[in-house]
C-alpha cells in the first residue's frame, strides 16, 4: 500500500512539474506579448506557439529525470533539491534552444526564453520547498515515519543512531537495537532512550510483532550468527536491509578525493567499486550514440569542404594533406590522431631548435608565432578547421566530440600522478579549457579544468561546451 501511494505521488509530482512548464511558457509569452516592447516574429503564429510549448514539455521531462528530480525527499537536504532545480531549468533551456536550432525555428525572442526560465525556476523552487518542508513538519511529529531496527550496540551503531537523530525531518524513527553478541560492555555507548530488545535470537519475532520498515546491520557481520538467514528472512518479509561498513572501509569509501562509490559485480563476484569517472551508464550510452551520429553526419556534410582544404594544403606547401601523430587516449592507450597538416613537412625535426622559445609551462610545447606553420596552416588553426579530420577518430571509437584533449605520450611521462587522471575519460575534439581562455591559461589550470570536467560531467555540460566551441570558432579565437 505504501509503495503504491509512493508511486502515485511520484506520478502526480511529475505531472505537476510538466504543468509548471506549460504555465511558465504561457505566462512568459503573455508577459512578452502584452507588457514588454518588441516583436515575437517566430511566435507570432499560433502553430509555432503550440510547437515550442510542446517541445518545452518534452525537453523538460528528460531534463527533470536526468537531474534526479524524483528521488525521495526523505534522503535529501533542501539545498540538494534546490541545486537539482537549477540544473534542470538550465538543462531545459539549453536543450530547448538546441532542439529549435536543429529544427530551424528562427526569430524566437531571447527575452522570452529568459522569462520562461525565471518563472519556471520560481515555480519549481516554491513547489519543492512547500512539499519538502510540509513533509519535514509532519515527519518531525511522527507522521509519515519509517521505523528502523538496528542490529548492533557498539560504536558503529552509536554513530548511526546519532546520524538519524540529527535529521528528524527525514522521518526515520529508531525502533530499537538488537545485540549481536552479549549485552556486556556494549550498551553504554548508545544514546539515552534507545531501546535494547536483547540478543539476536529475537530477530524473527521482532520483525513479525512490530512495524519495521528498515533494518541496518551496524556490526561486524562475521560476529553475527546465521547472518545470511536473518537477511533472507527480512527479504521474505519485504523489509529493506542496509549494511553499515566498518570504520576503515568508511574512511576509504568517503574520503574527499574519492569521487564515486557503487556496488558492482566483477567476474561474477560482488564488489564495492570506487571510481573517479562518471558511472551514469545510460547518459554515457547517449553520449557515445551522439558521437557516432554527429561525427557521421559531419563527415558527410563537410566532405566537399574537406576536398577544398586538401587542395589548399597541397597548393600551399609540399607534403601530405594529413598530419598523423601518436597520442595517448583512454587510460594511456595510444592511437593515431588525424589532423589537417598546418606545418612544413619537416616540422618535427625543427622542433628541437625551438624548444627554448616554448611559452607554456609543463611538458607541453607551444609558441605564439611558430615559424613552422604554413600560411594556410595559420588560417586552419585560427578557425580550428585543422581538427575536423578527428571526426574519423570519433567514428573509430578512439575519441569523443567532447573530452580532455589527447596528449602526446612523451608529455604523459612527465605528468604528476594527479594529472594522469585526465586520461580516465575518452579524449575529445574539444574540451572545457578550449572555451575557457585556451592559450591564456597555465598548464596546471588546464589540467584542473579537465579534472573539473570529469568530476562534473553531464550531457548538458557536453552540450554547453559544444555550443561555446561554435562561438570560439566563429570568433576566430583559435590557436
């Protein structure tokens, strides 16, 4: 019954959120049309008005889901919910602009979109705050609570009890504790008022005689007799079971430098995995799909342009059309990266004579007015057109459209350990540092920007970087 009610409330929640999207767009439209100066060329006709409203609902439904809108409030603080609202609204706005661009819907007022985003943000924050604090109010008064039985009476159990008591708005109510061993020298650590039901022998009777929503094993499982039978019995009753790790494992799992912890299977064996790269497999699958689709479409559309560039390179200087260089990819795997040649044929041989003029710190070599660059090469670099053949590397699965730029293996050998983490994600044609000052940032900042991208990766971030890259190309801010 509780699960059915929860599912109903979640569906109602989703429906109301989409109603807010429609209300926000209609309100923004009416304000722009009736109260503010300027024309609505692209929205002057009713069909476009309906189209964009429909698209806003579709895009928002995906944005809300990706932002994690519908996780239980019980497990979140309000600032976490508010952050998700900001991400979802930004994602909706960016996604809607991108879809309208693909559909060639022109003349839409930017002010209209800004009003839409502001109104939607206000409505969502108000609705979430009302829902969150209403639930918190009732839960703090023992309504809509969940009873928790803790197996353990030692230090681990004490820390769990205090954590629950610090957040009464979560609605968790401590039913009591079971002693997995003996009661001697174990109960004095527990906060006052916590009931001790006795030894673990009474486990089954407590579950059948009391309302228990959650069971937390906060003790060494090796010291618990018949632990598997107890867990299986709880599963038969449909009760959620949680296992609190020991202190040493907690330090490993929750140390600041560890990005993500998750359960996984390795060679058929259950493991606790620690990973510093994104584990959102659904979104990563979408990223890979978009890489292949956009790279394939780009190769077809740009084929005539490639021919023109190739002819210009051949006419400008002797040598091949393409410059192929070994680069380090995912976790240091080497691959042959393809670019349009922008330098003279013997550029690598001349490099040793220019080392002293390097203008970048760290293992990277760059100089502003490199004498090895040809005239056509200078244009290609300024427009970033020299990078376009890397669409082939994307189609081969060696690169992505967005990701840390692939370094030369000799540079990787000079990396500090923390800098090597940028190799933990597939390299890209464009990345966050290329739209953040490009040649005006030092090497360490470049590395930190790449790690920031990995730690905060999302499809929306990729979309933002792609759009900013287009701006950089148009403004000729290339190398």
